C-alpha cells in the first residue's frame, strides 16, 4: 500500500513557538508560468504590437470623430431597409438553424444515442459547423449564390445550427435520466423520448439557448454586409470607403438601437420562460 505524501509540518521559530513553512512554488508551476509568458511574448511578436503607431493614430481618430458630428440621416429610408435586412438575416438564420439543430442534438446526445458509432461523427460535424465562423460561411455563399442577404442568412444558419445543437446536446445529457430510461424500457424511439421525456423538462433551457443565439446572430449580421451579404454592414463599408464619417455615425446609431431592442426583447422572453 502506498504511503500518503508527507507534508511539511510547523517549523520552530526560535522563540519556543511554531510558524508555518514559507510557500514555495513547485517546478511544475514555474514551468507553466514560463510557458505561458513565452506564449504571450510570441503572440505579441506575431501581432506586431506597436504602441507608437497607436499614439500616432489617435489624432486621426479624433479628427474622424469631429467630422462625424452631426450624424447624417439624410437617406433614412435606406438605413431602415438595411436594418430590416440585418434583422431578417439574424432571425431567419436562427429559425432555420433551430429546425436543423433538433435532429442533430438528438443524435449527438448520449442518453438518446448511446452508440458512439453514430454519436461521434455527428459531434464531429457540429464541431466543424461551430469552428467555421458565420462570416466565413457567408463569404463562401456570396461566391456560390451571389450578393445579398440570402447568402448572409445561409452563413448564419450553418454556424448557428452547430452551436445550438452542441448546447442542446449538452443540456440533454445533464437532464434527469429517469423519464428517458422509463420510456426506453417501453421500446420508444429517439423521437418519442425527445418529445415526451426531454422537451417537457428542458424546454425553458432549450428556448433560452435559442434566444441567446438569436441575440448574437443579429449583432453578427450587422457586419456581414462587409463581404456583400447585405444588411447594415454593407452601408457601413460603403460609408467608410468614402470617408463619410457623419454617415458612419448614423449607421452606428441605428446598429446600437437595433441591437439594444433585440437584447431587451430576448431578456424579456427569457424572464417569462424562467
């Protein structure tokens, strides 16, 4: 039988009393700190962090900020149209992603799909969808289907499907196993177990996940236009390219108002589900 590791006890302090031994970092801890410091130094070198360039660029930013006031809302109808595109991209992308995520989550959750031969390939697909940003998917779809919000919606759909399915699968695995086991003894299939054992218990959590993803997608959709996928990002890129900073400020205000409204709506709905 192995003996427990000896720990240093109290040390006499020379005055008849005892003191605790001074803490000494282990070699493993020191090696970990050194490795992390080296990694940070490598990142700083790769990024080429230059505070001098930042200092020299600040007057330019101040000049742009001065030229941005007052904001230019002259073409407000175009801004409203682009805001509607942004909202539609985020909303439809999330909605269709939720439909696609449901069967993927069932196949990726261990309680509903015990077989690793099925579960692991599905998890690999989810990791792939989550690993590729929606911005990259949108760029690919712009090349495939052309410019416009449809390409942006498809990009949001694929990335979000992976994220929602992954989070749902993890939530299902943390659910109470009793109802699932009871239904499995009756010979129920995955769809029946999901419908009658999982959804009634986990529906608020699953819906809350979708609302969080919806918030994120609307925010992300504001910049998809930079690659030609429509929305406010397209107006923003055009204004920046033309150095129309008063127009840039107007677009940023619209983005802020849109994102704030979505955040408040999502928080309200989550509170009602709680």
